[in-house]
C-alpha cells in the first residue's frame, strides 16, 4: 500500500506568541511571512481576538507548509478545523497565500460584526455527555452544538450571560465544562448574518487549480473547485462542524500519515486517539523543521 499524507490545519485556541519561530527559521517560509498582511509579533493581550487570531493562524499554517513542502510528498488530502478550513484551501494551492490571509481578516471582521445583533457570545468545550443529551440540554439556554469532536465531546456556543447556567447543568449530569478564549459563537445560528457577505468575498477571490482535495467540516466530504469552496466555507460559519465524522473519513480515504501544521497539536492528538493506525504528529511536537522532515520521511517509507 502506498503512503497517503493528510495535512491538518488547526483552528483558534492554540496560538501563542512564539508560533512563527519554527517556520521563520526557513528562508522560503520567512520570505512568505514577510509578504503576508499579518503581524507575526503577536501580543499576548490581543492574540485571542478574532481580528488577530484568524489571519495569524492561516499565515502560520501556510508558512509551515512552505517550509516543508519541497521535502514532503504531495498531500492526498488537506483538512482544517474552523478557520483552519480556509487555511486548508491555501495549503491545497487553491488560494494565493495573500488572498487566504486577507479572507481570514474579512471572516474575522464579519464574525465580530455579529455581536451587533447578538451581543455577548461565548464558546465552551463540553465532554462526558452524549451529543444528543448535550444538544437537548442546551436548547433552553439558546446554546447550540458548534463542533462535534466525539461521541461524548463537543464545542458549544451561545450567549455569554447564560454560560454559568449551562455549566451548572453540565456539571450536575457529570460532564466537564471549559470556557474557550473565543469571542463569538462560531458555527451556530448566531453567525447567520456573516454567511452571505463572506460568500460574496469568496466569490470575488481568484481560485487556482488545487493540488489536493479539501475535507468539508460540515459535511465530511472531499471538495474540489471554487463553487464548493464558496458554499462550504461560508456555510460553516453558522453550521455545526462535524469533525468527528471528518476524522472517520480520513481512514476511508486511505490516509496513512497525518501532519498537523500548527500552532498546537489538538487535531493530531484527537486523530491519534480515534484512529491510532494513522501515524500522526504535529509540527509543534518537534524542536526543528529537520525533525519534522525526518519523521515524515520515516513514516512515509514505513507505510509503503
């Protein structure tokens, strides 16, 4: 069986002030970062705001792949979690890096604007409760399941004012509850006003022939072409991301090796726990790009 590489592009939550250090050590990646409309000197006071986090996360994924791509096999599939799905289209070659980062800034601005009609939003991680039970529990507090990550784990979003009440209900049933450093209820109906204008921005962007299919977060299907990119990247703002189903689609696509481009390692850890037969690591696990290259070469060779 030939090796098939999956590239994973993370979402918000794992960004940190030093996340550009590794790709910036490569000349090609450093040149790319210098050309992008993003400030790589992240301020801890603002790096969790949408307007800073989203373009920075996209830029980091693109720069990391730029540093590695000449020494890695062509990916069989690219997938991204939340804002990572926009990065995935850039990594797959469909979007110019500058365009991808600019679209991330537009996405962040439109999502922030949702606060005008629904002020005070929040996201939280819930685990230890079955998804169906969790969805029913949330309804009275106008919370929604934003991202399905497992049979008994998810991200939920809704009004910040109801957060403590939702937490009390989850804890009373034996679940676990953690508020996240995200300022909007992403992937819930609270983002509905952002869908059409973001689709218009995507429609105005130049898309190029892609080098690999991209996994849809809301449908767990492989996508190719501008029309599907526009539809799925815009719809996912206000619809539940089914990351659990996407992870199950990776082995079905014949994936044998997966590399998370960073920042963080949450996606690789989730995938490793769910599908341990896929060799899976994050760039964040390594101290150098050479370490990543050596691991990739070893795993690609051993899975042939």
